[in-house]
């Protein structure tokens, strides 16, 4: 039987530090990234890139979605790639000078599948953060 996640309490017990669940870490990362985008033009292009990311991951898988982001010639696409690079996705954590799309293309099959699932979860939180943070168009 899989281990059930422990609920996070507001106050840790004596001698314990507060740990966030992985989904809480994704949400926190997403809202921090999205909250840092203040220019309206950047918000618009970022929103388009984020909204396209989930569909691209489903249709093109990880490597194809990263290639689509690389092809974008706007600040929103570059910002999104930067934010995804800092999302602590297994297998895609900083690898020196290698870009995020290059790292995705070099992953072994098992790690590629895991990274794709994690990327979809991160994309979901980024989309939620954009919907909640940016003014409606």
C-alpha cells in the first residue's frame, strides 16, 4: 500500500522543520514566477506560452514542447523556459551550460517519462497562477 502524504500543519512540532508537499512546492514556484512578471506585454506573451504548453506536452511530448518554446521569438517564451528550468523537475535540474530543451532531449526513456509527467504538473500550476494573477483580457 502506498504511503499516504502527511498533512502540513501551520506549526511544526518541537525540533521539526515544516516540509511542503511536492504539489505545494510547485504552486509556490508558479506563483513566485508569475508574480514577477509586471509588464503587460510580457504578461500577454507569457500567458499565451503557458496556455500552449499543456497542449504541446500532450501532443508533442516533452522534447517537442521544449522545441516549440525554443522557436518562440518573444519574451514570454524565454521567461517560461527560464521558469521551467528552475522548477526542480527530476532529470532537468541545472546541468551546467546545457539548455533545458537539450537536457530533455538527452534523457533516458524512464527519466524522460517522469520528466514529462512532472512538466505537465508544473505547467498546470503555472496556468492556474496566470489565471489568478494576470488581469483578464
